[in-house]
């Protein structure tokens, strides 16, 4: 598999990891659009939201709970942050591995 996120998960590619457990890894985006731009990535390879299975409900919930915790760690929980799933090329998904963007640290425009 030639997935960059899978390579990060397997430590074949270096990344600035800020959180990791047995199911999820969180690392800094290499092209941040804000002072805080993190990617919350399940270690299970899922292409996108469209490929989620019923068995993935807990995993998705855990991603949101981890987002809450790392927002505190990165000190963006008080002023606010944005959580984004891009689904498909037209939405801007550039890596075919499900990931949740956590973006904050500045006033964000809507579009």
C-alpha cells in the first residue's frame, strides 16, 4: 500500500506526532492553514466517510473525543477550532485515508 498516512502510522515516514494510541494517531499537517492544523487519523485504513462500516461507529466517536482533548492540549479549546472531514476530490480530499482536520489558533473565515 502506498498510503502516506499508513506509512506515518508504521513510522516509515517521519511526522510531528502529538498523540497516539492503539487505534488513532494525531500529527501536524505539513501544509498548515492556521497556527494549529492537526490531522486525526484512524490506524485502520478507511478510504473516506463513504467507506465507513457500522462497526466503525466507536472509532469515529473516539476521533471526536480525541479532537476535544488535543484542542485543550493545543490551547484552542477556549477561542474555538474547526473540525473538517473532506470527502472526495471535489471536497479537497488529497489523501485516500480517512482523516479529521482540527484547525484553530486564529479567526477562521467561513469559506
